[in-house]
């Protein structure tokens, strides 16, 4: 069911990543996860190894250029906004996870505090 919801959120032309793909990328260290939630939200639980860069202070110049980047927030809105900023800065190596941490937790993805 979650896969159907996520695939409905991923429209043509939207650089979104599905749960299964993000899980594989994370397990294989194939991406840098950037969590754009505020620091207190991040502290309550995040994807292991994720970097916290809150949207309120988000600067695309501070996002690592070490390969593929996946943006995440709580429910997809802030990561989509950060994605727009990244695109405006010319970054094409970025996707976002539209289900956010709520979807990640619901799908039992690993979380650390």
C-alpha cells in the first residue's frame, strides 16, 4: 500500500525517490541523506548518517558534492522546497523522499536519535 501511495506522489519530471530505492541507496552508502527538518525534529530521530541542514537556514552551497543527494523532511513539503532551491543553484544530483520521516518510519526504515 505504501508503494502505491509513494508512486502516486512521484509524478513525471519530479526527482523523487521511492522507499525501496532509498533503502538500497542507504544500505549501500550510495547517497548522502540531507534532513531539512529543524534541529529539534532531527534530534528526535533521523535516518542513520543523515546530515541536518534545516530549511530555515538551507543553503545549497553547503550540501556535499560527493555524489547523489536525497533530501528528506517530515512529510515531503520542506524537502520539495529544498529541492527547488538545489535545482535553482544548478544541482542535478539531488532527489527528495516525498513520504518524509513519517513514511520512512511507517515502512520501518532504520532510525537513530
